[in-house]
């Protein structure tokens, strides 16, 4: 269920398609060890793409944030769902068309990059009005604009593209409602669904390879339903890191379409071989760890690395789910303490 390779992932892939929040940073702080792992990947001549479903910020703003956290990044290294959304629009409307924007600056800049014109007031558009509607997260979007855009979607029958449909978004005050909540609202009002550009849909991944290049991509993420599911759909390799929103319970319940090919505690695993567990008589083995699911409860015993612990826990849980149709109870199991690479060196 996990793929084995005796070579580090940075030697078997030529571009890293990296999610941001939960992988490179957590809120205002970099994930420990992330900057060093990515700099080592650059030294190994691997291209790096920072890919985000958040359409609010421009690539320049995202790159500036990364640099402030100690992560080397240029605007050209960043690919956003705003750019992917406009990619879809450009296939549906003539160059120079007016596009009504329900969102923030990221969409406005992306439209201009493709030769389309962003408008936020239908009264200011001559002739028949906007040719399409694009929607993405914008923290300061006024309600009037949401209403006008919804009416255009319902009554105008215009092409409607959403940057993403994530129901939640991390904020400095905790998890808040994401773009998907407003997309759902307009969808229910208008009786139709938008085309979606962001993960797990293909457009954002395709836009990434067009901009960054590469033929052997590795998607690196912390979310099963966007990062990993998108990679599975495209047949791309994926690495799940356990520094973000996915915990043991979510990992154990992952369906086939959400399972990564590689799994590790943090980005340091990019520079390590990827051993896969073996299965002997219902026991999953790797290094000194042994994982079983007796009576529907996950049990992991032994010792070894944190990475190996996560791998045996995942494979044992998935085997149980596939054979019984029920998720393993993980409430009595606690993962070993996850140390940063700096803390590991100190030991």
C-alpha cells in the first residue's frame, strides 16, 4: 500500500509540488526543519513549486511571506488556484473579456496576466455585461459583490469558475469558513455548480507543470482530500507529511483514492530512502515496529523511527478498512514524539 524506493525522493523526482500551510509553515511560523529540507532539495537540482488553494494572495505576496520565514522563494515559484481558475476561464471567453470577480487581489492580478479584465461592479461594464464570473477567497469581499455575482450566475447563465471549494481555511484565530462555504451558498441559490480549479481538481496541478516544468512530479501535502486525492487522480506520486491537519484517525480512515504512495513525519524524509512495511500473518512490520488491529483496535508495539511508526500504523489500518469496511479504532494509540531535524541532531 506504500511504495518502496531505496533512493531518496529528491533523486527520483524532478519537481516538488508543495502545499504550504501544514507543510512549509503553520500559521505565522515555519514548520521546524522545512527551510533546511527545501534548501537541500534545491541543491539536489530539484525544482520547487509552492502550490496553494488560497486565491486571495498574489504569488509575489506568498513568496515574500516565505522569504520572511527563511524559505527561499521567488514569485515564479508560486502557483495559486487563482491562476488555475483563470486558466479555465481563458478557455471559455475571448481575450479582453470582462470577468466579474467575487474574491481578492490574487484573482485580479491573475486575470490581468491572462489578458482578461477584472470588474466588481456590473453597472460599470458597457454592452451586455461580464462574460464570466470567477470566485475565490477574499477576506474583505463585500456582501453586495457576493449578491451581484450570484445573480449573474443564476440569471445570466455565465461561465462560473471557483478557485477551490475548501470548506475551511486557517486563520490567526483558528479554523474559519473557507471559499467553499460561499460557493455552496451561490450554488444552492443558482441551482448549478461551478467549474473548480483548485486541488483536488486537475487544473491547478496542470498549471503548475506548465509554469515550473518537470516530468516526474511529487505532490507533498498534509491533506488527504486535496493534496493526496488530487495526486491520485492524476496518477502522480505523493508524499503525506504529518505536520498539518491529518492525524492518525484521518490517516487510518483514508480510502484508496486518498492514500499517499509515501509517508513521513516531516519534509526531512525527502532526503531518505523510503522503506515499505512487510506483512506477516496479519502483522505489519518495519524496523522494530509491529502493528496489528485485534478486535478492530489499532495496536503498535516495539521501537524504531517515527517515520516507520507512521508507516506501519497506516498500512495496518488500511488493510483492516479494506477487509472489513470499518475504520480501525485509534483512540488508544499515541504516535511517538515527533522531533524536528535540529532536535534529532541534538540527541
